């Protein structure tokens, strides 16, 4: 049989050329679709790679956005020129001239904090004449110096004692707390060269006041807020007196608040004091605050209001509510936050209201005198907030205020530290009305300080 296959012979050269023409077959890889490039588990790493690659672009875009935002704010709000000494207090701007009562819930019933008489009865209130025959103190003798006593200069650098205060020794301090029918005590105005000079016309006016509402602003720190809420009877029987210095006078005149030819701005008689005795303006402010009985020698009652507040109640109605109906001779607000003088000392230092060294000297003396850490004395809260003081001018209350003033001169100007000590040492003063904070809020509209007070140099 014949075979169908045909054999073809090839030379070695032809076999080599044929081999070169045949290429190896490549395996084709399938391309992944774009949507399946990263799995869910690889996503964080993918985002991290993007962030590392493009972080400069992101920072640039963020900076550009902030720049555009700030430029729109500047363009939409006009720039206001403010005094470098101004202290903005937006939250208190709406308090001015508010007459709405302050209330609290007592026994499930909401009641007014200050229980004033009805308006028709306020119009018929008169100044109450009282004689405290049971008081252990009948007469005060104020220590004075001679006109040639120049041992302690006004505003001396070495001591807070000066010609105004007299140089009270520590033994004299101890003696002043010993109660008798006649007590001799330092109480400011020690020497006629001591400062705090008041014009003769203002003095004559002040000697006519039987009831006075007073305030002061030294160093240009606060504005003068007109009293509101008084009856017609009170406008005729009550003096409103504001004490200024030359700095406050210039500051107020620059803002258009000028004293009239009659000496008044609104209802306030403005008394401009010359030659303030202390470089510490806070200490200068204690003179009208604590020594009203020396400034108004014929006054029977006084109401002190801090310059950062607006008095908004009828003065005779306040005397009736806080003194006459409670049979008190002194009314002062309780401290809202603390009760112990030792806790208050720590707070004063923490808030930088006084130096740790001067506070420590005062507290060490009080501990040495065994001032208790009790938060109540004679059934009353030990610590006060003295922005409002209502009092009758009796020999005993006048002595209390003199002793209190001497303590703030000797130690710190933070009068809340010395009030508990004097109240404790002068244990015979019983008829004190320590009214709650809500009552104080009913008495005044709190405005806050407007600007920093300028110190004397």
C-alpha cells in the first residue's frame, strides 16, 4: 500500500529561519474596570494616599475660604472707634430704666423680693423720727489733729495712714472696739489739710439733707445713672448727691454730660471733690460710702448706691421696708456666693482683687484675734455684698462705719473682708437687716463698670 504522507526535507538554515518567524504566545490580562480599582477594605489607604499627595492644595483652599469670609465681615460691619479704657458690657445695656419687680418663689408662691407699700401710701410717707434710748453708745468723739501736724503727708507712699485718717496706732484700734457711752475714734477728716475738699456752697447744701441717696465715681470709671421709681414726696424730701473728682468731671464733660449752673445733672446734685487723700481710687470711694454721717452731719438716714448701679426705688419706701418695719438700724445685702471671710480671702487673691501679701497680713491678724470661721454671726450671714447700704445715723451705726473705714485703711480696700470682723467685734450691734441678693436686685439696675478708673499719681 502506498502512504498518503509526503516527506519534505529542510535544510538546517531553513529550519532556523522558520523558528525565528514563530513568536511565543503572550497571555492577555484582563483590565479591571475603573469602578473596581479599590475594594472597601483598601479605601482608607487610598484616601490617605490622596491626602498625602494633595494636602498643600487643601490647606490653600481652606486659607482662601477663611480670607473670603473675613473680608465679607469687615465689609458688612462699620468699624467703631472705642476708647482704650472702655469696657464693653453688652449684656447690661438693656438694664437701664427697668422698673419691673424682682420676684422669687416662697412656699410655692411667687412673691416680690422687696415689699414696698402701694404707690398711694408712698406719697404720704414721712421721715420717721426715732430715739434709740437703749443703745450702749450715746456719743462719738472724732479724733482730730492740729493744723501743724504734718507727720503723715497726703497720699504718702509708705503708709495708707495720712493727714486725712490720722495715724491710728494698733493700741488705739483695740480701744476703739471697747463700747461705752462715749467713744473716741478715728473717722477720717483728721486734719483740715488732709484732703477731700468740698466747696462751701456744696457744704451748705449737704447740711440741709435729712435723707440722702449718694454715690461716687472717682477716676472717670463710671457714668451717672438717673434714679427712677421715686414718689413725688421723696423728690421733695430726699437729697441725691453724686461725688466726682476732676478726672470724672473731664471725662463726663467730654461725653456731653455737663453740670448745670444750679449744680445738678438731672436729679443728682454733683459735688466735685478736690485733693483726694489716697492714690488708691477704691479707697477714696470708701469715704462717701462709709462716712456719710461725716459728710451729711444733719442727716437722719442715708442710702449708698455703687456707681455701677442705677437706683430704681422710692427712697422713703426703701427705708420703710428695710429699716422701719424690721426695726433695724442698718440694712446691707448678703453675699451671694460665700459666707466665710476666709473663703472670701482666697477668692479675692484668686481673682487678683488684692495682692496675696496684703490679704495674708489681714487674715493672719483676724486669725490671731480668733475670728471664727462661722458663716453666721448673731443669726446673720457673716459675709456681705456692700453695693447697697441703707442705714439710720445713730451713734452706734456711726461707730460701726468708722471702725469699718479704719479697717479698710489699715488693710485691704476689699471691704467685704473687714465687714465680718467689725460686725463680730462690735457685738452690741444687733438690729442689722442682712437682706437677700434678690432684694438688692430689686433695689438697683446693675450696669457694670463702663471704663477703667484712672489712678492718682
